């Protein structure tokens, strides 16, 4: 079987690339994010974060719940311009306050 298995579909990162970087010593989500850009695509890691953490766990022997999930930057959830246009002033203030959390 010679098919590529993608861990991060947004950034087209394969399992082989991920495992190679983990073998090189990059064993945190943030390090892999900086090296491979996993979790930096449109889904902001919602599609690949669990898979990456499981691979780190498998390689290092550290349980997934002890691994850092990395840092999040707003917006952590995509929002369309149409949704923003429908917001009233109060909604915009709530949105702005959530950005700074």
C-alpha cells in the first residue's frame, strides 16, 4: 500500500512527515505546529489536533491527557461575514470580549 495518509488535511501533512518530526525530537503540539503548520489551517486544529496528540503519545509513552493541546489564537471558530453583518452592537461587544480570553 503506497497511499498517503493525511493527518492534517488543511495543511496536507502526512503521517510519515509527522512521525519523522517526532523522531527528530519535536514532541509537543506547538513545536509540530511551528515545523509542519499542523493546526494552522482553516479548521484551527479541530480536525488534526487529536490525531497529532495520539501520535505524540504513542511515540513518547506520555498519556494524551498529560500533553499540552497547544495555544489557540482567535478566531478559534470560523465565522462568516454574513454572521458578523447580522450581529447587533451588543453581540459584537461579546464577540470582542471572547477574543481576548
